[in-house]
C-alpha cells in the first residue's frame, strides 16, 4: 500500500519533469517548427505552477 501512496504523490511532478526534459532535449536537437512545440512543452509546467499559485 505504501508504494501506491508514493506513486500518487509523485506522479504529476514526475510527468512535469519528464515534459520539461523532453522539451529541453528536443529543442537542442531539432530546429524549425519543433522549436514552437518545445516552447509549449516548457510552458506547461509554468502554467501549472501559476494556476495553482492563483488558485486561492
């Protein structure tokens, strides 16, 4: 049961970190229209943080 609780707590931070890592690596490797996609991937964690900050 402890494993499920740990997974429940860390699933969204892990997903945001994974999106950020993919966006950073892909931006370094590719050029062109992919840069816009990478910018969007890097923007997702910022939007989530802002949404939760202004939630109150």
